[in-house]
């Protein structure tokens, strides 16, 4: 597990993967709130 964390936080491709995962999670949260607001506005 130590090797995995070192690769994730220590290499360029690991940091890019971490950024991508974070961006996808943030985008999913934003979409959920955006759709909820759209649904509530149309009712």
C-alpha cells in the first residue's frame, strides 16, 4: 500500500489521476445540485 500512495502522490501521472478523480466527484456533486434546483423551479 505504501508503494501505491508513493506512486499516486509522487509522480506526475499519479497527481494527474488524483486531479481527474477529484474533478469528476466535484462535477457530479455540482450536477446533482443543479438538477435539483431545475426540478424544484419547474414544479
